[in-house]
C-alpha cells in the first residue's frame, strides 16, 4: 500500500516562521505559532488510507484537486492545536473578571453527567419511547427554571442569550398580532443596555428608542413614561442592570409598561445575582432569557453550543415556540406542532447544556443557589470596596450587585487610558475586565468576580490593580502605553482587525503543481 499524500506545498518559500518579530521563536516553552497552512506540507498526512479506485468517484469532471488543505502528521496537528490552546486565557487557568459575562468555574461534576452515554449518545430523531430519561431531565430542568423565576412557561430551545431575546420578542410580536395590536412597532431600551437588546429588536423589525438613565444608574421613570405610547410593543430592561445595580423601581416599570399595553422583556443575563432571592415573575416580567452559561455554570463554548432558555408569563405562554415536553399518561413526549410562532431551532435545544445546568442545580439545591447569588454579590462588593478610593467607582453610593463598575475619572491627567490600564493587567498575569461597557459610563471598567473566586484570589487581583494604579499615578506611562510586553502578541490594532478582517488565507506559492 502506498502512503497517501493529501497536503499541498503551502509554506511560502524562504519564510521560516509566520512571525519574525520574536528573537527566540517563543517565550520559554511557549513557541510562536504559524498558521496551520504554513506548517503543512504536501508530503504528509495524518491518515493512511488505501488509494481510491479512480473509477469509484461519482463526481465526474467535478473533482477538485486544488483545495490547498494543509497536510500534517498527527503529532504536528495535535501540537499545533495544543499550542494554540495555550495562548488562550481560560477559566481553568485563572480569574476571568469580564463584567456581564459571568465567567464562573465549570464544575467537573457537570461534565461527568453530560458524558453519561444515556445523554451523550442520543440522537434527536430517536423514538420518544427510547429517550424517556432525557425528556424527564428536560422536564425537570424546565420545572426548576419556572420555579426559580416564578414564571409559568419556558422555551428550552434557544441556543444563547441573544437567541433567547429573539425568541422572547417573537413571542411578544405574535401576542400583539393575535390581539390586533400588530401596529406596535417600537421597543424601548435603556442607554446602558447590552448591544444585543437593540440588535434583536431591530432584527425582529422593530424600531428602537432609548430610555434615559438617572444619575444613580437606573431607568429614568419619567422618561420611560413619556416614551410609552400606543406604538410601543415592549420594553427591554436588564435587571440587575449592566451598571451592576438593581432596578429599584422595577415593579413600577412593569406596571406603567403594562398600563400602556407594552410587554416587559427582562434581559436575564444577570440572573446569577438574584437567583434564589428574587423571582422575576413577581416583578411583572413577561419574558426573560436565562443564559445557562452564566447563571448555571455551563461552559462559554467559544460562541456555542450554548443554551438560553426563555421563561414566559401567562400572557405569552400560548405563543411559545415548539417543542416542549408534555406528559400524557403513556409517558413523556415532545409537543411539536401547530403552536406559537414556529420553532427556534431544528431540534430541541442543547441537551449537553441541559444536563450540565441540571447537575449544577441539583448539586447546589435551592439553598445553595441562593448562596451563589449572595456570594457573587459579596465578592463584587469586596472588590468595589478594596479598589474604591484609588479607582473611582461609577456609582459610589451604596452597594453594587454582582459586578463592580469603575469609570476613568481617576486616570485623568495620568496620560493612561482604560485600554492602556487593561493591557498592563495582562503583563501582571490578569485577564482584563470588560472595558468601555456600559457606554453610559466614561472609560468604563466592569469587574465581575463571580462567587467561585476565593478571598485570596480576589486579594491578589486587587493588589495587582492597586499597584498598577499607583504606577499610573506616579507617571510611569511607558509601562502602560506599550503594554502588553509579555504576551505572545503585543498590542493589536483592534479597529483595523474589526473593519478589515482577513478571513481568507492566501497561498503565496501559487503556480506550484498539486501533489501527484
Ligand atoms: C451575555 C449577555 C447577553 C447575550 O448573551 P449570549 O448568551 O452571549 O448571547 C445579553 N445581555 C447581557 C446583559 C449579557 O451580559
């Protein structure tokens, strides 16, 4: 048998590594890493299959031989991806203080449960009689989500928070249309909202109007009341909000919105701050997504697969998307058809995330979940208290909820910006906090420690920030302007990268004949 060659001569001639900037080709054992196309060659492959019989192809003249896929041996491929993974920050490496993102530890117990063959090896089209256990888990998860939120219905299928927002607004739109209120075309969103809120409203076809914020970081009730009217379909309010503050007037917000015929969509991304303590249903919420990867500790999987179930009020429940689990005496089955506005996804949602979230709920219990919220809030207030005085808290009066928000007033006159400060944190071994969000706070730095950090780790973090702050105030500008000095990559032009992304790798050795 001959070895099969699948690679192509992809590395530009004379170019030894992708990055010539490093003297050593890496830091210590961390090597510089070229693109996989640059590592690959045409004389290698990780597989050794018998050569295909030329007559066996059904593709006729459509066979392509210019794919330029990189050819790598198995150890080369494995090492490439492991080295890339070492360049990523991860919650398993250290504190990940991104505000609003809730980067909490992902318990290994969840992983163990999700890998049980009875859950992991299911196919979504298996006969229902063979997946009764999985359906029961979905039913139990739904029960917990409804109980914790005080809401009568839940749609499990949305795949993320933003997808949940879409689901909620589609339910609201369907409900308005059913009630002859389809002319309502506006969604009100506070200035401090997460970008997904106005984006979702626009995606559904609504126009977006902003609600002003009070000086103490809450929804301005007078402005809300002035903007509510017969054209408003819904308000979208995050609670606790993205300034890390509880909306003190949330019941009044719900009341006046309902009085004007609008629904109250609550962005539940910050539910981790109140789970077990406050039930959004009691506050008058009509729809709320729950990011299982935030509140219920499932992994933030690089954009997916995630899960963002949406709880719905009595008024919206009839418009929920299919499917949902029902029990009809013969066992559990999925109600699939003829209801709501249709479906959010091809199948039933992310089973692996359901298992992880349910394992988290059961391992904590109701009392443990309440303590999760309490400890998350305690940790954030500890950070706020330790850093206040040196750094300027955006809303200094009173405690915060699960995240501590600072502005850049304290950096005035130092020549150091929020971005510089965040980049210098990388050199100190800490991932930056969320920067420049929410937009209503100048040079915002939003820190969310979560309940899974110990006091020792929070102290280490605060001390590093205080030392950096002292350096900024002492005029050590160079330390900030050039940062990060110690990361595999130095400061990148993020605007250029966003505006002109290079999404295609081009083979510089064009003209070289493909492998025989
Ligand atoms: C994370 C987040 C979202 C979006 O959730 P995804 O699961 O990332 O789609 C929306 N709003 C707020 C306030 C968030 O923090």
